[in-house]
């Protein structure tokens, strides 16, 4: 038991925040790409149903939505 306590006390369980940043710096490009791709797909998820609805409105002869109303 004393040997285990001595080994545990010599080990560093938590590094500094700077050590964590150094460790994950290799994955910086991957994380930026992942966040960007997720954002683009999220926007596509919002815009696709709207675009399909507008196409269906045109095909059925109905009016399309006005994106910016005229201030007159």
C-alpha cells in the first residue's frame, strides 16, 4: 500500500491548461473543419425546406414569398 501511495504522489494527474492546449493543437484544423461543416449543414437543413416550398409554389402557379418587403 505504501508503494502505491508513493507512486501516486509522484505522478502528475492534472497538467496545466497550456499542456492541454499543446496536446490538442494537432487537432486544430480538424476541429475547425468539423465546426464549419456542421454549420454549413445546419444552414442547409434550414434552407432546403424553404427552397422546396418556393419551387412547389412556382410549379403550382402560386405566388412566392417576398423576402424583403418594400417600404413605400
